[in-house]
C-alpha cells in the first residue's frame, strides 16, 4: 500500500511505485482516481497508470470488480455485506510513448483505453 495525496502530483509516491515496478514488483492501482457516482458516467481516468507502465516498460493487467457499487454505495462509509466478483483480463502493453507534457492528450487516450478494458470486465 502506498498512499497518494489526492488532488496534487505526488512525486514521492510515484517514484516509489516506479522503482518497485522496475525491480519486478506487481502493483495494483485504480486509474479512475475515485469511485464512480454514476454507473453510466465514469470519471475521467488519471494518466498515472500510463506514465508508470511506459516508464517501467511493464504490461497492464486489467482487473474488473463487480458488485462494489451495491457493497459500498456513494455516500456510505461502511460496506454492506454483498458478494463481489473479480475478473482478470489478459495482460497488454500500451503502444510506446515518450512521457512528456506535449503527449498529454495521447496519455489521456491510453488511460481511456485502460479503463475501457477494465470496464469490459465489470458486470454491475
């Protein structure tokens, strides 16, 4: 577990995860940055997952978790007992991309691709 300061670039956490990945570690992250309030309108994915995958030259494994909306609805702080299901997709690598501010739009497109692969595995 590596905490991230929300709403700002957290270079310390980012570099810790990057070093861990470069050493061969496996790391889970949620590219949405937050839980969805509306199942039909997902939040814009964050580009951190793209930057990490590109810089560490590692594949992404999409993981979809279904049932979380019923288990912990928006606005609730305690989860409800519900059955969850987890579906793991096939690993994939993103097309190579230089990570810089000029490529932000392409990073955002790649982040959207990641989230779409995840949502294909979610059955809420």
